[in-house]
């Protein structure tokens, strides 16, 4: 009796770092093997399918697709061959093609719970959040009740600003896997959005209890401690993140912001400069460097940094606002008003307050 192994892919989206003025990071999961075994009468289809499994496991993706396609040629109703061919296409980032294979697998065998999950992951990757949520719900209904299906449900709810719904999904994920560091981290981020800062601190610390080398959780812990105005503790948390990841330019930027909060402007300048040494086009650090120089009353230097930020991103309204403030301090009222008008045009609401001075 020959054995067939069904493989389903587990790709992770960007964990929710919720860094102040920064982009998220990504993590990828390796494919996992399902222990499901099946028996077929068609030995040619069977042999091709097993060849596909072997190549999948060796990451010979082109050969795996060819083998699964061959198996489908021998048996057009071979649901798991469609399923696994879709999984390989996921590895190759051919998400729309993968969805077509998962569609066919489900059409042939709607009990394949993992096919709904994988199709949801593919839809999520191409930003079809509604379709992904529907597929995750179907995966659970069909019996695919593992921690990650709830985790990614929480990720989408967070992205859709349903923060309470995200917390509830992460709760379920943690119930199924109490060692799921990313679920604790992201639940903390959702609680932070709900302004439940003390609860968020506890979740970030739980994430770190599970994984003491989880630099993202240290960074997030620092950001929520800033919200609680515990600046020294925030600086310590960012420092831990940097120790774990010395090129963590976002953590340098955030530690600089915490040092600004604590009125340590010279320390802040060093952190912003370090962030820019690592990532020279990091517009937020450039703006923040200008802000620190402005706090130090070095207005000419501040203006130069704001101009660099604007050159990096001409739609960055805050940099125009800040450059205007610096110009006002140097008695360039005309230049200040032009910058504030541009900031308002770019959607910076507080610019209206400054523009009132231009009308007097």
C-alpha cells in the first residue's frame, strides 16, 4: 500500500509592530506536512503525486508543479494534487494561480479544511481581506482549528480597525497555542489601539516570556511605555531591542523619540543619526532629527533636516509644518506661512492653528 502525504502551506503576514511612524516587518513560516494518508487505484497518478511530494520537500518547486500536473492528467478528480500544486504556487508567490488550484480542490472535495485556510492566506496576501476572512471562517467550520487561522483572522481585523474583534481572535489563537509569541505581541498592539495600555504592557511582556529574543516585542513595549509617559522604561525597552538587533533603525528612531520626551535632546540626536546611518532614506528619523535640533533652538540646522525629509517624501506634511515653525523662530514669517499652508494642503489638521497667525 502506497502512502500519500498532503502538504499545506503556512505563510505569515507582517506581524503588527505598531511602531511609531514606521513600517511593519515580516516573518515567513516553512511549509508543514499533514499526516493525512490516502489510497488510490490509479498507480500512475499515485507515482506522479508522490514524486511531487518528494520535490516539494526538497524545494524543487518547478519539478513539484510538473509532477502534480502529471498526477492531475492521470486523474482529473485528484483533489489533493490540485491542493498541493496550489501550495507550491504559494511558495512561488503566484497567489492568483494558487487560488485557482484551491478553488478546484474545494470543488472536488469540500471537506479539505486546509484548502480553505490556504486560499484565505493567498487572498490575504493579495489584499482581499473580506475573502480571506470568509475562508478562515470556513476553514474553522470544516475543522481546521489551529492557532494560526485565528491569528490571521486577528491580523485582518486589526488591519480593518476592528480592534476588539482582533483581541477576540488573538484570544482564541492563544488558547490553542499558549506559546504563540506573535499572538501575544499583536494582541498587545490591538489593546494599545483600544488605549488599554496597561493590558498591552502585560501582553508584550508575555510575548517576551515566550521568546526573550523577540526584538519587535521589546520595541512595541517601549512604544506603549511612552504612551504611559514612563520614558526611562521605554528607553530601556528600546535598548533591549537594539541589543538583539543592532541594525534595528526603527528602534533607534523610537528611542530617540523617547529621549526627546525626556528632554535628552543630545541623546535623541545621536539615536536619529544612528537610524539614518543604517537607513539613509528613513524620512521619519530625518524629520525627528530636525525636531530635536529645533528643541535645541538650532533652527538653521533643523530647517536643513526638514528640507531633506521633504526631498525624501514631498507629501510628508509634518515636515512642512515643522519647517514652518523653525522659519517663524527665525522671523521668516512669509516662509512659515507658505509651509503651514502646504502642510494643511497635505492633510495636517493642526496646521490650521498656525495659519491663524498668518491672517493677523
